[in-house]
C-alpha cells in the first residue's frame, strides 16, 4: 500500500514541477520578445495494437484501435514545448474485450541548429511521459479488469526539414519530421499474477483495480517514434500526417511481463493563435 501511495505522490510532484517550470519559462520572457509560434493541437488516428500481459493471459493478443488527442505547441527563440493528452481504445480481435490506453506527455526541447535561413532544424531535450492501461476483457472471468500505470522520464530528439518552398523562397509548404523518444527511468505499477476482479465486493472501482498492484522504480525498455510531414498553410495553421509507433514494456520476466505496441496512422490539426 505504501508503494502505491509513493508512486502516485512522485508522479504528481514530477508533473506539477514540469508544468510549473514551463509556466515560469514563459513568464520570465521579456515583454518585448515576440513568441515565434503558439498552436492548439488536435489529432486522431487509426491503427493496430499488439499486447502481451503474462499476468492475465500467456499469449499475444491484438486489436484495432482508434486514437484521439489534444494539446499545444509553443516555440520561441530556440525553445520548444509540446504538451498532449489522449486516449486510445482497442477493440480486441482475439478476445471479447476492450483495452483503453491513456497517455499524457510533456516535451521540453532546445534547438541545436538555428541558422534562420536553414531548411533543417534539430531539437534535443527531455520529456515526461505517462501511460495508463485499463483492461476490460470478459473472456478472462475474474481477471477481467486490470490497470497498469507507467511514468517515464525520456530523452527526446526531433529532426525537421522544410521543403517545397514558394517561388519567393519565403514560405515552405511542407515540413518533414522525425521524433524519437527513449525512456531513461521511470515508475511502474502492475498487477501481480494472482489478482482477481470481484464485482460483488464493497470496494470502490479504484481499489479493485489497484489492490493487487506492485510498484517499482527502474528504467523501462521502450521507444516512441513519429515520422511524417506537415502542410504549412499561409495563415500559420498546419495539417499533419504521420506514422506513430509506441512501444512500452515492464522489462520483467515470467508472470510480470508486459508489452504494449501501437502502430497508428494519425492526422493532426494545429491552429495558430498568434502572429510572429
């Protein structure tokens, strides 16, 4: 029980610290400094989910997912902040059930290349990434419901290339990009292999989903990549199309092994709220 409270407390403190530091950075900018760009982001996607959770069932199972997300992107001088939150719903093809994935991500990046007329830009920094896995699989009987949570501090690299310039070379119509995120360390909370779901008990749903969980602190194997391009409109808005691959693993063996991989094609819409 103490481990679960410790996990929740540390995740909350890290998220508050990151949000506070981001607000402080923006507040400390001189009033005369013009922000390069601020967008509201909305996106959706479709794809395939591959899951393996040896604590519930000893084989890989798959499904079709739909993904919705929202957030914002803020860039000024050589700094880049991106926040997004979303959910993915996977309808399983092998079993009668649904799996929900909820993610919250916050990037802090710094431009390593900044010639103003360059086609290329390379951003490097860190991200705080959280992921919650909620299972509702009736085929598993008393183990039908389970919740796993992960929180990672990750290293992030973002490469961008502007192309398809207008005739006067002042406006790139397309920006190709590749983002790579690698976990450094994190916290996890996972069910043990003896958990059961008791719908007739008097406990509330959160207690039912967490009372058999184990918490631990370690580096999590995993990787997230985004590969695609943005169509840059004259008014500063953008339309993106990209392939998203996200993989996370508990890194454990035996009954505690957990793997989750999303393979999605996503469309995003970025609405610019200010001018240069």
